[in-house]
């Protein structure tokens, strides 16, 4: 019976999404060796494979967690979601009060093996919580009655996390969370006029809160955050705000169309800080060249397309919004990371999916895609039942 269940799971999974996820994860793992070699040996005084083994361990943990997620009926989430939300929210609040600054943000909890980042986990928690609320309130929101309580419950659940993350001085993650919330809210079952009225009121509340914060602290953005908005012509400010982006330009230019070859990047040697994290695409471009990098973009397009396609055919309102939220989550990370690297928007330091080293983000990404696979399984089981009727 157990074997039959496993066969049933595999049969109803999105095979293309699974294959691309595995390929991108494996490529990202091996790319970390070349991207982090100088950082590991020179700066950390560790083995060449230091970050490789750490990231491998994270992928293994993510794989095990994904198996649990894939085998768990999504209906069961409703029992534990409030508790998970409260725990992640409290961890984020604790970091605002007691957190130590790492790269300008107070959003890391040192667990020894790796640093836990609750703000990353917040993304999938917000997506799933909002999706369950949309399903719960769906019938009520379609009536002609006032829906003030339901709407503000949704808004509070969606806004609290990015607000706390903003106070942690993690602007990039706060932006991703806000865009996730707005994407789900604007496509929700809430009536158009109620959306306009509630968002207008929310903007007023945020503006008043910003004024209060400014009057108390004397600033809204830290000096480091404000400096990121000076992103035009980075090479003209090489010794100031343009150092990272200008060196990324140099790496991409060095790679040209076909690249210097795997392991032959020069910009990872002291020029780009921590090149295996947020700036990893510059190293990949230098070694592989822009033409080969198109394969990475094809992988991203396939993943986002498959997730959005599933959102259109799934029978559940909850599942539809989870798919949309995960697609927005992945897309925003690609957009903000590469947009900052190419100098099109401020560099805010968010990881690039599958390719950047990072424990919490990688776990969140894998679990998000495992939830998508679970939705795919449940959807096709339902389709099969309807076909047999």
C-alpha cells in the first residue's frame, strides 16, 4: 500500500517542474564551489568546499522537508497556520529588539551551523495564510454586506510581516513581502470599491506611521539604505556607492558571449564581496558568458510558467492564490536581484533563486515548490475522480 501511494504521488507530480527544480538546484550547488573558492580559503581560512558542503546540507534538509510537505494534505495546514504565523512574527519582533546587525540588517539568528532568517520564512507563511483567508472569506466577500472585519483581518495578516522586516532594516525582503501582499490582495475576491477604499486608508495609516517614526528617530531609511538609491552611473562612484555594481559590470563584460571558462572568474578575487551570495550571477556571467546564461533564464521561465498554469486549473481558491503568491515570490527575487546587479534599480541584496548561497532562503524556496507539487497532486487526483464519475 505504501509503495502504491508513493507511485501515486510521483504520477501526479509536475514532472517538468520537478526536473527543472532539481537541475537548477544541482547547478547552483556546484557553482557555489567556484564562486565561493576565494572567500572560503582566503577570508574564512576554510576548505575550498566549505560553502559547498554547507549548501549541500541545506539542500538535503530542504529535500527531506519537501517530502513531508508533498505527503501532507493541505487542509491540515489550517490547524497549525496561526501558530506558525505567531512564532515567525515573534521571532521577527525579537530580532528588531535584540538582533545583531549583519550586513546592515538585524534579521539573523545564529544557530551555529547556519544563520536562520525568519524574514525569509515569512514569505511562504504570508502566502499560505492569505490564501487560506481568501478561501475562508470567499462566500462572505461576495455578498452585499460590509466586509470590514474580513478585509482588515486580511490586511493585518499581510502587512504586519513586511512592517516588522522593514524595522529590521532589510528593505529588499520587505519590498518582496509587500509586493506579494499587494499581488494577492488586488486579485482577491474582495470587491473593487472595497479594495480602493481599504488601500487608500492603509496608505494614510502608513503615511502617519512614517511621520511618527521620522519624528521619533529622525529618519525612515538608514544611511546605508539611502545610499543604495544612488545607483546611476555606478562606475563614476567606484570608491563609494558603485563599487559592487561596477565590478559586476566588469565581470559581465569579461565573460562576453561565451565566458572565460568555469573557475576562471577574476572578479571573485577581492573585487566582489561575498560573490557566492547576492552577486553570484556576475560570476556566472563571467565564467559561462551571456549566451549560456540564457539557459538559466529558460529555467526560471519554465518554473514560473508551470506554477501560474497550475493556478488556472486548480479547483481550490486557496491553492490558486498559493500558486500566484509563489510565482510572485520567485519572480520578485529574480527581478530585484538582477535589476540591482544590472544597475536598473537600487541594489537591495536579495538572493537569486537556486544560485545564491543562503540557508533560510533555499529552504523557503524548496518548501514553496514542494507545496506547489502538493497542489498539483491534489488537483490531478480531483481531475481523475471527476473523469471516473
